[in-house]
């Protein structure tokens, strides 16, 4: 491997941003997958598309408008689901449809797609500016620090909400904080793989690590490792072969997932899951 690419500023920014975002998505994604909110990230990404389109329409820095729209919508849907007893799948469908429709309307009102809008849709990690890099790093690190700070109640909340209530954990407030963090994570991920592939980065490393049947802590470590390795390899490979970084990263994750699936069917990994009693004991 030729390490001369590390002398380029854009590659340094891409790798640094990619690694931090990969760690952030792995940690947040595991909680989303375990709570069966896997499609929530996909729905939020389509809402973010609406927010990005709004930014271009109003001539405002699109990351800010996407953040506001994404977080507000996630909180609103959570409130709607609790107050009207709408199922999680139905709430996600509403979120998905509304975000996409808003984006399409605003794009048509602003006379079509632009190169910048395409970069948000499909990712442009190699073209990330210093301003975007600093903002993404700040957002990602903020999410990671917050998740670490609330890890104990969040783990209780993820595995058993009723038990969490018994322990005095404010479930409703924690749920609002959780979906807000998920929305912010989506915003941080857009530049790496694009709006259309965000759910892959959130879900694939975690499904792969869960299949290995390890305890909770080991599952997080494995997920982060898969995500970081695929991100570094994807960015590097895309540079040398002139490929899209986002697609390369996701396809590497798919390859790791398929390899793990084959290995599991061959009996190389445990059949236990994170919900097994023995694995739950490793959480505390």
C-alpha cells in the first residue's frame, strides 16, 4: 500500500471523519437494532433529505436545516406514537413518506437537483471541507460522549423497558433523548455514505456482530471494528480505483456480513443471542 495518500489533506480529513462517524454509527446502530428500530435510521435519512432540500431552497447551510428538521420530526413522531398508540412500523412509514415528499417538493420548487444536493444523497467524503469536517467531528463526538454517559439506563431501556421503569429510569425522557441522538447521528453520517445508504452503515456492522453470539461489550467492539475497517478500506480502495467511496464502504460491509453468515451456518459461531440470559449478565 502506498502511504503517500496520507500526505493529502482531503484524504486525512476523509479518513479522520470516516473513522469517527463509523464509531458513532456502530454504537448508536446497535441500540437501534436491538430495539427493532433498524428502519428508523432509514426513515430519518429521508427526513434529512427534506431538511437538506429546505436548506438549498432557503439558501441556508443545509446541515443546519437538516439537523433541525430531522430532530424535530423524530421527536414529533415519537410523541405521536405514544399519544395515539400508533405502531412503530406505522410511525416510521409516516416519517419516511413525509420526509421524502417534502424533499421532492422543495427540489422541484428550487428547479431541480444540484451537484451539492447529489453529494448529500450519495456521499462525498473525499470532498469534505474543513468546515464540514469540524462540524461532523463535533456532532459525532457529542453523540458518542452522550451515549457513554447514559449507557447504563440506555441498556436497561433497550433490553426491558418494564424493568427499567421498576428501577426508576425516566423512560419517556430517555426515549426522546435516544431518538434525538439517532437523528443527529444520521446528520453526521450523510457526508460519509450519503442519505441513501445511511441505514446500511447503521445496521450492517451490528447485525454482523450480533450473529457472532458474543456478549454485549464484545458485540460493540466487533461492530466498531467492522465499521472502521470497512470505512478505511473503502475510502482507500475508492481512491486507487476511482470508485464511489460510499458504495465501496457499504459493499465491503455486505461482504463481511455474507462471510459471517456463511461461517455461522458452518457452526463457527455460537447460536446464542444478546437476549439470552447469560449474555444479559455481561451487560451490567
